[in-house]
């Protein structure tokens, strides 16, 4: 399958002169979630848009291919971003592909191991800071302006353009828009982008009504829910540990125009959804991604409206579970090795 720019060139700000920097991103599966659908009941179908199957393991690649291609077209001398991890992994990979340097500024000690490994192996200059994502973002905005290095956080408009394509794919695959779309919210670029995609489909009469946009923030990092900046955001879902989202207005617009909402989910609810997805649906996403499913289940259990009977719900799973292996194995104890003979193995299998 071709990359996004090739597939959607007529709907992206590119021209034949744009050098395409692609890793064949997008075209991710829309996986039915039978166990979740059964829980929700009333013949409602839940689908998981598994963005963790993008080339670097997260949805960020959709925006990155457009941002980096445009940067190359403009003759950029390098890329910079602040990141809770996934943006840095994606930026590092596309910078390697484009052959330009990449600097990533990260909150020290708060980035999942897999993401850090990616940034390093792709050759980015990794700079951990004593400060959170929000401070890192302020700094890279200042430095990119003064040094003429391209900022590839989602404040770069090309990131949002690339990420809007997720909505095109969902509509193509379902043959219609879902009734509700749940997704995790951190810096709020993704909800802004997905809403732009649906809005464009609405304007061009490809769908009659768009879905309700249901953004899910971690309770300890839920500035849009509380209506004020969170100075010291906390959550186990480090990807969305963000207290002052850059696309705050975009998120508000998405929920206002779509009659949706932004809700907060507790870390325990995120972890429950994370384990449910892995053990019941066979889908291993990272904790932040499970916030979408946590939000769906929270509203369902609270008796709040989620989607009409017989309707369709899409939950975006933004990143791959392998990004955060430490969390996956935390709290488990690996059994001691047993002898390699069949009897010992049978015994270890606990077959009675
Ligand atoms: C797995 O990498 O902000 O609301 O610096 O990695 O568009 O910010 C990551 C965000 C959801 C939130 N799920 O998306 C970064 C970064 C995962 C993420 C989000 C992120 P936005």
C-alpha cells in the first residue's frame, strides 16, 4: 500500500515538486472488537483503529510524513521537537530517511523505553530536560524560531494535515462515518486533525453527518476538562502527560461542532482498558491509547449516551503496546526456569 501523500495527494498541501519522505504510513487496520461490542450491547459495533501499526508504531507518522516532506521542500537544515516519546520516535525516523539532523527534547525519566530506543537508534540527538513536556515545547518553539530549524510538533500545520487522513480511511472502510469516535487527548493535535478530516468529508458531501468527537484525557492531566492549565500533570499514560495542550482551541471546536465531549479517565480505568484490550481483543496498545476505550466504558457504565442502538463506535488506539514494555511486565514475576524434559514441562504447564 502506498504512503499517505501518494494516496491522498489531492487532499494534502503538496505539489508534484514536494519531495515525498515516506515510510508507507497509514492504511492501518480497523479491527472489530467483539468483546467490547458485546459489553456495550444493543447491537452497537465497536472498532479499533489501530494506529500502533504505523511504521514507527504510532499515529504520529501520518503527520510526520507531510511535515518532513514540506520541510525538505523548503530546504530545512534539520528538525526539532519536544515530545512525550512518540513524536520524537517518528521525527527521528523520518529525519533519518530525509538525511537531516533531528533534535528531540524530552521530559527526563518520563519517556517509555521503546520510544527512547527508537529516537536513539534512528540517530536523533536526545536531550532530556529537568522539566515536563509543556516546558520542553515552549523551549523548542523558541529555539526553532531563532535557529531556523523546523519544528515538527503538531503546532506545525502540516502535522495536522497529515493526521486528518485517519478519518478518510475510517469512512472508506466503514462506508459511512461512525456515530461516535473516542480518542485519547494530550496536546490535542490528533482530535483537531481527526475532526478536520470528518469536516472535509462533510463539506464534500461524502458523509451526511459526522461522528461525535469524544476526547479522553487522563484525570491527572486533564486541563481541557477542568478548564485550566495543569502545572504538574501526572498519569501512568506518559504519552498524554500534558498540562497545557497546544491545540486546546482545536479540541474545543471539535467537541462543540460535533456535539461531543472531553472527559477524564482515571489511571485505574486506563489500565483496566489496556488489559481488557490485550487479554480479550488480542490487541496490545500502549496505556495512553487505552484511554479511548476507558472513556467509552466509563460513559457506558455511567449510563451516559455513547451511540444510538445499532450504531458504530470507533476508538483510536494511538500507539503500540511494545512502546512501553516496562509497564507491561511491571508487577509480574517471571517463573524460574524448569528442566527441559517433557515431564517437567507438563508439570509447569499445570495440566491436570
Ligand atoms: C500514544 O509524542 O504528544 O492529543 O510528544 O503518544 O495529538 O497530543 C504524544 C501524544 C495519544 C495524544 N496517544 O495525542 C508526543 C505526544 C499517544 C501519544 C497522544 C500521544 P495528541
